[in-house]
C-alpha cells in the first residue's frame, strides 16, 4: 500500500515521465477565455482569433441594451444584454463566425476559430 506522499509523488511524476517519453502525444493547451467589450455601439475588438474549445465572453459596458446574433444559423444568439451583463459561448469547431447586434445591426464582429 502506498503512503499519501508516495501517491502524491506518483501523481506528479508519472505524467511528466509520460510527456518526456512521448513528446508527440503532448497534452493540448488549456482552453482560454477571450473578452470582447460592447461599448459606444462597437465590439472591442471587432475580430478575435481563438482555438477550438476557447470561450468568448462579451460584456456590455454601454448604457443601452445590445444583443449578439450569429450569422451562422443556430450557432449562437444572446438575450438582450443590459449594462454590465455578459454572454459567453464556447466555440468547439474551426471556422469563421460573423455576428451582429440584434438591436443595432450595423454593429458587426467576427470570431475566427483556427486549429
């Protein structure tokens, strides 16, 4: 039977040894969260490039409501966001996703998901 120390040491050592022995099987980087502000009737930044599995979170810092609507049917759509409200979406697949504000269609942005 292993002691608590031996189990903890094994938990840290085995993944390291595996990664060194099989570098071609490296663990992918952790998913990230990217933030986009909605302010003064624009998305800032208006275009972001992310990896599959990353999350984009939009925050409305404007003093009027805005919403997000993907031009890709069924991809994502938010409810109207009041000041300081947020909406998050995880992008699982590669591609380009154009979107606009459902209340102010002249406001446009893009999420590029590249492997």
